[in-house]
């Protein structure tokens, strides 16, 4: 496939993105990872953007098991279930329903025995969706800190370290509440590196590695906290007990990228997976990827076209005090890429969040064509200005180049594909 039309190039990129998302959906993925059926009760708990779809998949796989429990997902991500209660709450900043969901999940874990099974369905977004403040602080404290962290450029690992420290359910605390029942965690990873303790801030995962210092993170990013939060952070957390942990990753960023790679091979395009854990500033990654694309296109290094560069992970957008327009990390990456590529012929790109929502907007992401800058200029739009004010969504919306999927009911973080022909 060495000669394609612009329409074919765009269609191929959308096909690769769809293949990645499809691989991450819990329906087909969850069956092989289910444990042996319990002799006692089966309590299903969960939190995350994919948790409702995971709960529905469990019900379909286990029609003969007496299931009950509570799962919380993002507003608009619920699916019908018969035996497991589905709640909806806010993301990325928790709301009152996030706190209510956490309390109901804890209530579902009361009175368990060794014959019972707790099945925890955990996916990205669970940190905000299930939020019960630690003793002594309030939901308002956590909301204020989350808003500041989201603007600061902190990594997801740093944000989750703070969330665990301020939570009564995260950082393995649900695992303690589930005792003495058997606990099995089924997780869909949206975390660079796939560390289970970081997925939704690890509510059912007791950390074996030293935890990041939450107080140091807050100081590094100049996050203002209340006196109550300061008091909590000064306390030494109790040591975690040694519990047997059964954690099963049913979908990961790497598996999604491999699905996209296979779809590229089937179209005669050589895929190069650069990694599933790329981090850093979105705009800087856009410049970097444009440089690789230019080297391939003009010099055939390190590979001759046709090539598609695939990557995943979670970049950041540091807003600063000036604020921002509309957009997320994927559209910011793409706008930076387009500005750096400067209309390089034969180069297209797509990037999107596999949950269908890039940041807080209604698009999963967008795509870039060789004439993105030319079309923007024809509309009297200056892409560099949109990039400077973090208003990437608005530019791609004006061009008609947003990727709109709606909620996909899964989440393995971002998928980026750069096609060089």
C-alpha cells in the first residue's frame, strides 16, 4: 500500500484507532480472566470508566452465579445490568455521588466470610469516581487539590500518590475492607507501565514498593491545601499488612497498540510501536514525533515509508495561571505536531483517548492531514495562536477534523498513530 488517496489515509488512521479501542473492550476480554466460581456469595464492586461494561460482561459470563454489589462509572457510561447496581459520578473532579458510591461499596463489603468472593472491576477514572475523604478532611478539600493538580502538569503517578494519601478507600484500603473473603481484581490499565497500584489509585492493591511522598508532590507544584490536609499529611501512615493479592490485567495499552499494529500490517503498512508509556508535555511530544516523521519521509531513516508510528501513554498539558481554551492532551499533541510538520507531504496523524473523551470535551481526539495548516489559513485561523492558548479543540472543530466516538466504555489511555507514506 505505497500509494493512497487522502481519503484512504484518513480512513486507515481511523481504522487503526478503532482496532485499538475494540481490543480494549471488556466484553470479549473478561471471560478468560474470571476466577473459579465461589461456593459462597459473589460481591462485585468497581470503579472506572469501563466498570459498568465490565459488570455487564461478568453478568453475561456468570448467569448461574448469585451476583450482587455496586459499581460506579462516569456520567453517560452506564449500561443495563440485572444484578449489579450501577452508579454514575463525576470525572475528572469528584462530586457528591463519588462519595456516595464509595460509601455504598464499603457497605457491600460488610459481613463477608472466607467462602465469599469479592470481584473488583477497576479501570481508569476510578480515582475521581469513587472518592471518600480520609478522616479529618472533606470532599471540598479533595476537589480543590484535584483542580490544582490538573492544571499543574503533574504526572498521573504523582496525582494518584496524592489521591491515595487523602482517601479512605484508595491505596489498598478496599482490600482490607474485603477481608476475610477472597479478593480478585480484574483491571483495565490506563497507566504508563501498567502498575496495578496506580490504576484508579489502586483501591484493592496494597503497594509493595515505597510510595511517592504526597507532601513533596504538593509542594513541588505549589498546590495550596487546607490546615486539615496538612495535619493529615504530617501523620505517618500505618504499615500495610501482607495479604495475598490476585490481580489480573484484562486489557492494557500495549495490547491495544498491538491490535492497531496488526491492522496496519493487514493493509501493507509497517508498524513501529514506539512505546505504550510515553509521558511529558503534549506539545513537546508533538514536536518530537514530527521530527521522526520528517526523517522517515525525507531520508528513509530509520525506516523507509510506508510506516505508521504507534504510541500510547499519558502526556500532560501545563496550563499555568493564564488558563486555557478548549481541548485535551491529544488535540494539543496534534496541533503541535501539525505546526512542527509544516505541511510535510505524505504525513497524516490521529490521536485520541480510548475512552472517547479527550480531557473534558466531547471528542476522543482529532486527526492531522498534510494540508491542515493550509485549510486553517484559508479560514483566517492561526494554529500557533490556538496552541499557545491551549485551544486545540476549537481549531480542529472549525476544520471538521475532530474524532467523535462517544463513550467507548473502556479506557487504556491514549493511542497515537502517525502515518508516513
